[in-house]
C-alpha cells in the first residue's frame, strides 16, 4: 500500500505537465500521481514516470466523476485531490502525513502561484494574464516560466457565506494559534483525507453535477460527520487562480450551468439539513465559528401587483428561492410565496408603499433586501452586507432587459429601490413616513430615499426586466432622458456574462 495518491482530474489544462513535474520533484514518501485526462489529451504531454498513472477518457465524464475514477485506482491510505495548476513545498507529503489524524480533512497553507511573465524583445515585462500585444511596442509577447509560490498572501482561514459560497476570512486568521489550525471551510483546489473517509463521506457526489462548490461541500461534510478540517501551516501549496480570457478559461463547457447545479444542490442539502450522514446540523457549525453575515439575520421583502407575465414572475421567484433567504411578501392577490399578506388597495403608489411597509413590519431580519417581482437577482447581490445602520445601499450593477428581445442596457449610477439593501429599522422609519405622507396628501414625489444613499456593485449584475406593465417609463435612447447625467456609462449589449437567459 502506498502512502499517498494525488488525484488530478484534468481537461484542457495548460499547466498540467508542470504541476506533475513539480510534485515529482517535491515528494519524499511513497507517493503516486493519478491523472485522469477527461475527454482531452494533455498538451504538452506528461512525461512517463513509474509514479504517474495516466487514464485517458475519449468522452468527458465531468470533474467529480473523474476524481472518483482516480480514487478507485488508488490503494494508498491517503488521497489528495488537487487542481491541475498547483505547485508544492519540498516534502509536503511527509509533513502532512506526519501530523495527520484519520478523522481530519487537511490542507496545506495556500499561496498564489506565479506561473509566468510575458516578455517582449523590446524589454517590456508583464505579469501573467491573458494574451495581448506588448503595451509599449505592440509586438507579440512570449511567456517566461517562473513557477514560484508568491510569499504573500499565505492563506490559512476560509469560510462560506449564507449562500455557502467560498470566502477568505482574514479576521479568523488572527485567532489561529500553532501549526495545525481549524478552518470553517476550504478553497477546494487541494485537500487530503484517508481514502476510506473519501468514500464514506461521498466526497465527490456525482449527482451534484460535474463541478462547483466543492470547497464548501468537502468542509461541511467533514465537520457535520464528526470530523475536523485542519490547515497545516508547516507546509504549503501554491494555486493558480484563473483570470478572464481564453488563456485561463474554464476547462469544462457551460461552467455557469454546472456551477449553478452544484451550488443549488449544496444549498438545498445543507441549509435544509438533508444530508443523511450528518451527526450535526449546519447550525452547529455556524455556532462553532460564528462567521460574519450569519450573526446578522438577512431576509428578503418582496412586493408585487400580481399583473406580471407569469413566465417573468416564475423566473424572478425562482432566483429568490435559490438565495436561501427567508422571504416576506406583500401582494394585491393571495399567493403562495414566502410569508404572504394581501394588501387591500388598488394598484398605485399608496398600495406600493403600504406593501413595502407591511413586509418590513412582518420581517424578522436585521438586514433586508428589497426585491421586486420583475427583477432577476444574482446570488452575489445577497453577499453584500451594509456597513452600518445609517445608510441606504444601492446595487448599481444592473442591466435593463428589453424583454423579450436580447437587448440589454446599463448606465453607471442606477440607484433603484429594486437594488436597495439596508437595516430593517432604517427602512421602517422611511416607509412609515412615506405612508403617512400619502395618507395626509403630502407625498413629496420621491420613491427612493434622498439622503444617506451609498452605492455598491455585486460581483455579477442583476437584471431589471422591462416589459409592458412597468410602473416607470421605459427609455432606450439617450435622447429620452431630460438629465443627461443619468446616461453616463451608457452600454448596450446582447448578452450578459454569468447569466443564461435562453
């Protein structure tokens, strides 16, 4: 029996050969490498070595399935799954195994991998990134291999947010003492455990999809099954983080769909405590680490006039359900969506403000996200946390969709109620005053707060669907705007990255 099998699922990986050679140079125990070429031969090819097993699959089976195949070919006590673009410390295998407990999932401290620089014959040099001509002379540049773990940052602490998405956790790092430290989650590009534990916990459950969300999946399964997740600071690995562009594109087709399936399954399984092998509930893990975001309760308030095209309505509601946040809804007709209350008013500004106030008063959240019935909210929108309870925060990363055309428009500073986030108590003050204004016939014509406004941008945009029943006017040319300041950053596109709107 070998000491360790390193499992590498790979497809269209530019730096696979360098990764394999780096491992061979730095291992000190009876360690082997098992590479599964998932639907594509390695280019450049991997050199033959008695410690390297290569399996070629003419048809791709997906990252999780490829990792499982590699693990089935192992007879080692320990297995380590890694990405195909990593470098390692000298003797990393020995250092990890010397301090290993069989009920742990262990990860070395993580560095960023400096793979190459772009160099030009004119003398210009540029840090690794997508291919483009020299900034100085315009000529083509060539790669000079560096292959070195950068000294900073040295990451040892990770968590996940309320959508179970990966986050670094620098604050918790300050509390880590010693060489073997706890971590709530892991990054997913490298982790080690016993082969027996790998199968016991069904670490790469193929029903979840090809890939996506694996760091949280592995960490949560480890913790909830009674194990522990440790970072071993005595050794390190370095990981190449993909940048935008063809040179570092995702190795599998349709990564957005694959990630969404995996992340949806991840959230549905653990947020609802559905994992059958769990000895603890997710709340136990949250209480153990007390991460930010989880301490302040978040919630969605949703309001609708019930006159929306059902296709649009169902699209928008599904996105909100997928957020995993509690929903309090106000409508003009009964509906089964969240904690619902019907407001007995005709469509108009009075109904609008009373609906919002009703939802705010019934919500139990500390932080509320204002969500309208015809907006598609990206999961990254709900990652934002207000810095204080004195301001209203608006997500200005939003495109307007001229539905059903494939035509989208954005401007720089679009502050809309549909993108507002704030503390509930702050919102209650504002909307109680608004309802009072309307009831006394003193409405000041302002739907949005005019003071204490702050902006933020989610990682990926929300989509405001513009249709034939919007309360506000649809404008698709600059000439339709009286104030041209509202057209700054004007951009019209036919497709939005991160969204599949087919």
